[in-house]
C-alpha cells in the first residue's frame, strides 16, 4: 500500500475524508473522536503522526529505505508546505535523501507566503501555459529516459564531458524553473515545476507521470496554490482593534473581551519596551498569537518572527543577548522541545541572559497531545543556571515580565496557559519585580496544604473554597518558582501540616518531583509522617485513578474536584489516626 505523509494537521482533513473517516468528521478534535492530526493509532492510512511539522521527509525517507531493504515496491509521498520548509530538518532530510537516492516523492505545496515582506512584494514566478508544458516535459518518461541516456553517454566519453554536461543541464533547468529551484537539485532531488495546483488536469498529469517513474531517486514536485487572503485580512482586523485600544499602559485596558493571558503579556511587554530600548522580541512556532501583532506594529525593528525555526530562534536570541540587548524568546511549550539542545548548550551552559516566554503551557483542549505543553517544567528545571517560574494569574504574569527584564546574569523562563485571565473586570496595576525564589501563602488552614504551581493555583483556590463549605480548612500556597525553590515556604508547610499536596500541569519530574526531593533530603519525612501527593497532569489523563462520583456538580472542573477528593481523604485519614469519637 502506498504511503502519504503530511507535515501539518490542517492539510490532512481531506485525506481523512478519502480514507474512510468521512462519517466521523463531526467528531474531529472531540473526546473519543478523530484527532486533528494524522495518527498511527487511528488509521492504517496514517503511516506517521503529524502536528509539529517538518518531519514528513525524514520519516518518509526511513519508510523508503525500509521498503528497499525488504524488497517491497510501494510508493512513498511526503507533502510539505512553505511554512514548514523554514525548518532545518527539512533540508537535512532532503540532503540525506539525495545521498541515499531512494525512490520517494516530495510535494511542496507553495502558497507563496513568506515572513520576509520584501519577498512578498517581489515578482513571483508566473504560472502559465509555458511553465505547465515544461513541468509536464520534466516529468515525462521520454524526457527522463533521454536524460539518463545522455548521462551514460557522457560518462563513456570521459575527459570531463560528464561534468560539463551536468553543468549545462543544471543551467538550463535553472533557467526554466523559478528562483531557488536549483537548491533542490543541489540537495539531490529531481525538481519538477512549478505546477498550477488549481489546474487539476495538469496536476494529475504530472503526478501520474511521477508515479510511473522507476528507480529515479527522490523527486520534488513544486505545486503553486493561491494564498488564503482571508487569514491575513482577519489579522489586519485584529490589529486595527488593538490600535483602537487606549494607549495608556498603566491600566492595560483592552477593548476585546474576554482578555487572555497573551493580551496581558503583550501589554506588559509594550510597557517594558517603552522604558527599556534594549528589549527585543524573538518569536518562533507555527503561528503567531494575534496580540503579538500589536507589539510588532509598535516596535517593528525590535520584533523578529522566525517561523518554524525554534533552534535558530534560541541561538539567535543568545547572540542578541551577547550583543547587549535583552531578548524575550517566545516559543509555545510543545515547540520548545525541538530547541532543547540549543537551550542547554547555547544558553544555559554559557549563562547567557535569554528570557524564555513559554506559551500554550499545560493542556490545550481540542489540540490534544500533539500540542500539549507537558514537558517544559521538567526539561528546564533540571538545568543548572536556569530560573524557572510560572504566574498564577495575570498580575503575577505582568510582574514576571518585569522580573525577567531585570535579570541580566543568567537565563530565565516563565510559562502561561491559553485562555482567559482570572480577574475579568479588574484593571491591572503597574508591574513590580518579584524576589527570586520567593513563594507566598494565599489561604491559611491546617492539616492539609495545597502547594500549587502556575495556573493550577487557581484550581487550588477553587478547591479550598469548596472545602471551606464542608468546614475543612486547608492552606493554599503559590510556589511561583520551581527553581530556585522557596525552601523556607516548603519547610513551613511541612512543619505546620500533616499532608502536603503539590499541584501542577506537566509531566513527572517537574515541580512536584523537586519538592519531593527537597523534603526527602531535608529530613521532613523522618519522624512525624508526611505524605506528598504529586497531582501531575499528562496528555489529558491523570497518572492516578480516582472514582469520580456524582458528589460534585457537572460544572465542577475535573482538576479541582480531584484536589478536593485528595484533601478530604487526607483530612479524614488524619482524624481517623486520632481515634475515638473523631476517628469513627
């Protein structure tokens, strides 16, 4: 069976419809429904998972080599776009494909969009009858056979004839193709194009000819499609809305409701950038959040969007810092994973002051595990020089922007989730830097302490509010910092409570593990019994199993309902330990 691999999920919907999932499309991105991306667990027609982009050529080449070794004859097709072609892995894969010379087809779906405005305004390669004819000629069997025969003849002649003929071939094909087409030839892929992606007859003709080729190595088919102008017009409308907002940065008011964490972050960044001309922003990832357009519009020379080039973004930010600037490197949590090597070697080991802003942290709703920001706490908190913090609300977020701007001797990171802010109808005050490694107690209680990190602090407060109605008073503390940990706060909670529950939104090895390690090494588990439960969320499921009964109303969120059950269990375990009337 032929295999088609995709770089991004949005391109796969038609593929899902054509591969037996049409009746289930209404369940797309829903619980127990179809994934928004290709998934090997969902269909045999999804040979490899897509979502982060840039991986289809590498995986396709692996499938092609495996096919050759096993003596099979199925065709391998990788579909990429000019969004994902910004990433270095694409070129690494194409270079290796050219070297291995395995048969596979790469289809470049080019919507003619670029992050460079100068290239946007430049002349584009026309799609006309001549280009269509040349594309058909390049893909035809007769032309390919003639080309192979010519290669063989020039090799027999010798005396440099083959090298000279190869240069002539490259020159002529470069003249026929669009600017940059020879790059693919240099990497070892046979270039065919450009092809009009909206002319179905021409497109089918070229693809059928390519499918009929045997033992011709990797082929790249360049398909031109019209750019979707609707998305750009929406971006301009959003930018106009932002520009209508008040220019006052003290109140951080916004005319768009509800406000999100991204809105507050951008407002805080604008405030800091107005005070400090050394502050610059580097953004990487698949798509830029709309609020960032406001910063880009206000400071066009201090905003750099590098697209899906996270590794470059991190080292680029390190270079900006070494040059005397204060870079804020904005990358979604799930995409930061690709740049981990650069974070370790190019930033942390050299103690370079790069400020990492980790967006879409934690669970991301219908986008599922592919876009889930589950690992950043674990990955970054183990680095020796990194300061790791997370705001519990929008006020803390604004303060952490100011805190990061004042740190100039080491790297720092903070994360914030998707979604609306906590104080919906309250204007935000000016930013105040936070003391490094200092947490706080939000609610005083006894027996059980809830130590939250980041956005999960709000769930702890919701749980405390519900427990107080049951006459169970618990303490709620906001850690703020995972590294350095507020050891005084943790000691205090251990000494004044029977049980400590840490609550975070990430994977095992994160905040709860750091707390558990400190408590163990500090001897707080010796003598008077302490129990630490790490409520860690991972891939929309919990690492522990608790029976969810109808004791909680439907609107109660699963997270704080579980926190409540843990707290009640701990509380009555303590009372049972006392014995007597209270223990029954």
